[in-house]
């Protein structure tokens, strides 16, 4: 089985070698892990993958080989798992949805959730009060409510949750993805600004010819420093949730940016920027970078590019504690304003179609904070954004 697994990784274009494979075999012979697929995943990735940029490719190959591997479990709410499993997806008519009223704000939702966690004694499905499935209660999953807290289970696709009570795993964007088009790279090149820096190592043909002619035909070679792109870019990328619909285009942009900009720094956030960001999505809870450090570390000459769909609850932008994942002390809007004040040349790239922006309150709020510098993640949108950043 291990040989087939090794060949499977090779076919997935992962740079694994015989030496690393033998190391994995030796570790298994010494029984350093138990008989668990999860343990084998950790061990095989640690021994076979030597570059973090290949983690995403490894995860895809591993998941394809070991079909049926369970996902990461959610945060323990002391609720039995069968309480949160829905049997069938319930469909709501437009009339039913219109008749359901919002609970009345984030603070009331959180207070009511605490009460239910103390009161609830059994599983509920299809109701309008308890934590359950397929109902109109603001708590649970699989149903519908204009303003609720999703507890366990997958999203029903309504995207109306103001908080999500689960441990979610996001994956890094692949910076080596094969681009479907070169147009993205061409658009990004509008932002490049070249200067000659460093040691003189590149032949200056025109000056060499002129100098040789002035030297009575004796060769006089002239060298100049190599031209480098001096533009510095700080990219903040929204990841997870609704951004899963836009992974392909975002990876294409990320890969192109890594190619075009020598001075590129990037960090991840989810939905809105708060008091910390991260570099690696699998270690986002252990390795956080305070946003204050980002503001202090990078000079104001960096071009700041946000990439996100700006689709979220308005609470996540405007209210303390509005984040879907934790209780942020300051609203996201405060951090966004600090960033755009620190980096005067900024833009927001939105992969959502521009035609839907006006129907989403959160998009309108962020667009206003961005001083209308929001552009679609299209070739035309990129060209407009690059023109703005190059001013």
C-alpha cells in the first residue's frame, strides 16, 4: 500500500524522494504513531513534504487516496453530535422566508444561545426555538433565519449567519497554480516601476558601442546594474467561508503576484481584518501576527491590496464582538481605516460580480471605507486598480 501511496504522490507532482519514503517506512516500523489515519497523515506529511508551499497539494493527494477521511471536528459545545445532524435539506418558500423575523441583534442572539445551552435537553428538528436542524430557529443548521448563529453542520447556502460556532480549517492559496490566462500578469505589470540597483553586472550595449567608437575601435565594455522592480506590495487575502467560491481566481491572482512583484508580503484574514492576521492557515490559531505590528513594520510606500468578497454580516464590520469566530474588542471598520491611513496607496479587489455589490450592505460599507477604491477581480478591474495604485 505504501508504494502505491508514494507513486500516487509522485503522480500528483509532489517532489517526494526515495530517501523520504524510506524515512516514513522506518518511522512506521518503530511504531511512532498509532493505527490512525489522522496520525498517518501527520507523519507522512512531516516526512515526505519539505516545503510548506506543497502542503495544499499533499492534502489534495492524500484526500484522493484515502477517501472518506473525516473532517476536523467542531468546537465542543457539549451537544450530542446527532442533535446537529440533519436528515434532509429543507426547502423554504419565499413566503415562508418573508414571514420569519430576525431575533434583534448580536447581543440578544448571544444571550439567548447561552440560555438554550443551559435549558435544552434533547435533539430538535424543524422548530423555531431550540438549537436544531431544518427549522427557523436562529440557532443550529440546515434551516433558515435572516439573522442567526450556525452551530455545527454545513451551511445551507443562505449565508445569513452572523456567527459560526465551529472550528473551521482553511487552506493556503497555492502560489504555483498554473494560470488559465496571462492577462492577469499583464494587468499587474502596470504597477511595476524599474530602477537599476546593486552591482554593475548587466551589459550596457549602447554605451559599450559609443565608448568603443570613442576609443578608436578598441573594445570598451560598459556594465550597468540589473533592473529590478522596486514596487513593494502588501497583500491581505480573505480566506474561507464565502471565499471558497472564488478559490481558483484568487489563486491565479496570488500566483501572478508572486511572479511579478519581487517585494511582496502577504497575510490572511477571514471576512474582515481585526487585531491579528496570519501567514499559514493551518497554524492560524498558534501563529498570529498582530495587526499593530503590520502597521509598524511596513513603510507607507507599500501598495496595500485587499482581496475579498466583502460578503458578511454588517456586525462583523461595525460592532465589537461582531466577528463570526471570536469576540473582537474593536470593530473591523476601525482596523480597516487604520490600514488605509497608514498606506495611502490602496485598493480592494472583489471577486464577486459588480452587479451584486449594491444589494449587499456589507459590500457598501467596505466600499465606503475604501473610498470607492473597490474593483472587480477581472482583467478590466485589475487594470483600473493598478492605475490607481501607480499614481
